[in-house]
C-alpha cells in the first residue's frame, strides 16, 4: 500500500529501521565541499558537492517520492531548474509553451533560450488547438496548470496524449498546486518543475527549484548537466526546504481554506469585476481540476474596476504584504503588471488577460477572520 502524502512528507522508507547519523531525526546538514576517499579508486559514494551532497540527496529523494518520479534534482532557484532543463534540447528544436506562463519563464525562453536557436510557439493550452501547433521539430510541450497569474486550467492527461502521439515530452510546472494537490507524472507528463521557493519551502525564507522525472534518458542527461553546470542547491538551503516540506500538507489545507473563503468574499465586493479561482464552480477549469488534482490551491487572481482601485488596495494593506512570490505561510498580494510579469510585453500581457486592474493574491495560513477583516479595511471607501 502506498503511504499517504503527509507521511511521505516526513519519512523516507528506505532510511527507516536504520540509525544512520546517530539517529538524528532532523536530517544533518552536510556542510562540506569535498569528501575524503578511503583509498585510491575508492569513494564513500560522495566525491564533490557540486555533483552530490547527502543533505541535497535526501531532499531530492523526498521530492521524487512525493511526485512519483524516479529521480529529482534540487537547484538553487526555480529559474535555475528551468534553465538546466532547457539544456537537454539542441539547436533547431521547437517547444510549444503555454502563453500565460510565469513571467520569468517567458523572459528565459525569449531572451536566453532563443539564443540557442530554440523556437517557441505560445498557445493558450486551456483552449487553443495544441496539436495544430506541432511541427516536425517539436520536442516538448511546456505548461503550467493553473497558470500564473490567470489561473487557467488545462487537461494534463489530454495534453500528455498529444505529446506521446507526436513523440515529444510534456513538461509541467507544478509550482501552484505542489505535489500535495497534483502529480503530473502520474497523469502522463514526463518532467515536473517546481519553484521550491514557493509551497515546498513554504516560509518565504529561501529560494530553491526542482526538476522531477520518471524518464531514464532525461534523468541521465540531467545528472550530467547538474554536475557540469553547477547550480545544485546548497546543503543549508536543502535542509530548510526539507523542514518546510514536513508541514506541506497542513499548510496547503489551511491556505486553501482561506482562499476559498476569500474568493467568495471577493465575489460580494462591488469593485471586484472578476475572480479567477479554480475552486469556484463557475471557473471554466473547475471540472478538469477536480478530475486531475486533489485541491484547488491558494492562489487567487482578481480584477477590480479601475487601476486606481488596484493601486489603492496595494497601498491600504498592512498585515497582508504587497510583495512578489507566493506559497508561503504569510498572505501576499502582488501586481503582475509591474512585478512578476513586468518583462512580458504589454500586448502579450493584455492578450493573456493581465490588465492594470489585475491583482494576484497568495493566501497564507493566518486565521481567515483576520484576513477578511484586513481586506474589509483595505477595500473601505473604494466605491
Ligand atoms: C516563482 C516561479 C518560478 C521561478 O522560481 P524561482 O524560485 O523564483 O526562481 C517558476 N514558475 C512559477 C510558476 C513560479 O511561480
């Protein structure tokens, strides 16, 4: 019987029944760059920390287990993970990417990856014809679901079937739901990406990124690449993310509970013109997310009736912080137009639905009464 996710956030079965590391319950931080060899031609299994470090390895095994992958790679940031993944392609390869991706991913593809002669086609994977964009040189489909920030939901199983049919791989950035709510590999994806900075770490105190796969060929390429390029996660940060993961389930449940209450509260506000939250029954992706995930998450995007009101809300919040990032214990609100998606060209932003009236909130684990009270105060007088 497969153990539950909360258990798997805490325990790695393969290390059980042993009292390694003096029985320490908190996995030790192996703060070392290199490892002494027992003799010539011998190794303890560890030679140099760019290639491997026990603390990072313990974290990688934990994340691979949570996603149902055969291997995981822990990197210094989410962007380092996506950058490393881009190295598995070769000049002339074509990638179909979701149009409403995290702004940093679009910035990477358009300003760095294109230099390698990669070709990108952006489509709205929740409604456009993906198959129609496939070409002879298409090697991958790269999606997020729900998307950042417009919360579009696309059908992972359906897109995985298209990818298989055309012999390309499906990459899913699973940052928004975390492995607690969604496991794309089990739905047919080949590679999962995480910004570990967000829900996995969960405390807004460090950066990290992950690549998880169950494809042996990709796994071998990535093991070579992480050793060669050197953006592996440092031992102390690996420990922080391991500690964060221990409470992943509790945090996801509490922040989702807050999100559901806030999404419904926002709907009752006169100045709110639209709420994008896949947990609302009227969200166009509601049935799909219910089918492929175990929860809706805690990210809410909403539009107000004017740019002035959007800016006023950002100025009025006090306990809720006006800050980039998401997925931590504290509730944050951000303004995609000038923050997370500032480098996405305005016409692309507007086409994706990101307007100067759009705000994005990541609900934390505070008491929901206090969050509602805070929002009531921030919205006061804005009519
Ligand atoms: C934040 C984020 C990233 C980038 O991760 P960093 O850890 O900030 O480098 C990638 N994808 C999504 C969906 C994100 O929200």
